[in-house]
């Protein structure tokens, strides 16, 4: 088996997922007060994330804090409501995907790769996008529910940084994977471990640190 592993945020999807989901708040039918409160709590983190050297926190730590604050919008929501919310958002996202990367997905499928969509984005969102593009395996961050409602007391752990490699090992550890023939596509330096694991790493619209590594190692770069 040879894998073609694709990141979502900044790689397959041209926008940042959280701001996009926030802009579709009307689908959640939450109050403006809740929305504004969430936006105000996220703004400092968003600025720090965009300015790579403006914080002592790593970009992954900033992402983790941002997701946990964003999840406040889900308090009191049923699993069915959130499924419908992510399905509606995924329908819009389908028209905003990176066409160059979509072409890579199609080529990988045609060449016999087992395609994997791997991201810290919400699994319900990724599953809809993954089904739309025909991915073989979708691995996203799982949400927890209790009595049919979003369980905000359970710790939400996004699949980011080193956790991505752990998830890949968890899913494919017992499979006969030809890692040298496999491919991985990502935009962030935090995905370096995954990119180094495969024989054919591809940097997609890379951040400054990943671009430096990609150029040094002469990896393929998609802009």
C-alpha cells in the first residue's frame, strides 16, 4: 500500500477553517451576543497566528487555544444540529478548494494510492469534504457528545503537530505501507515529521519555515 496524505487547512482548503466557520454562524442560529463574545476572544489569537513571530506560543499552541474558544459556540447544540451545520459549511467549502491540490488528489487515486485526508479540522466537516472528493480515509478531530448534546466538559484534542503522526500510525501501523513510495502534502512546518516520513513530500503554499526546509531539501513546492 502506498499512501497519499493531504492536509486540509492552507493545503486543500485555501482559507483558514475557523474564521470561515465563524463567518457561517447563522447556520448555528446562535445569538449575536455569543458570536461577538467568541469573536473578541479569538481576535488576539488570530493576530498572533498570522504574525508568526509575534508570540512566545507556537502556532500549534495558538491553534489549540483558538479551537477551544471557538467550541463555545457549540454549547447546548445537539449532535444532529452540528452534523447539519458542518454539512452545510462543507457544501460551500467544496467550491473554495485549491484546484492544484484537488488535481493531485485525482492523480493519486488514478495512480493507485490510498488517499488520506488528515487534519485538525472537525471530523464531521472533513468527512463531508472527503466524501465529495472520494478520499479513502478521513482522519479529523472528534467531537464528544453526551445525551445527544455537545459535551463541553470532555477535552477536545485537535489532531495537530505530532499527533498527526500518532494518528497515522494508529490507523496504518498494522498495514504494509510503502513509505518510500508514499506522498504527503502540507503547508506548515508543524507537519515536518509527516513530510519526512514519506519518500515524496510536497510543500503546498508553505509557511516561511517549511519553505526554507523544502528549498534546502529540493522538495516539490506547489504555490
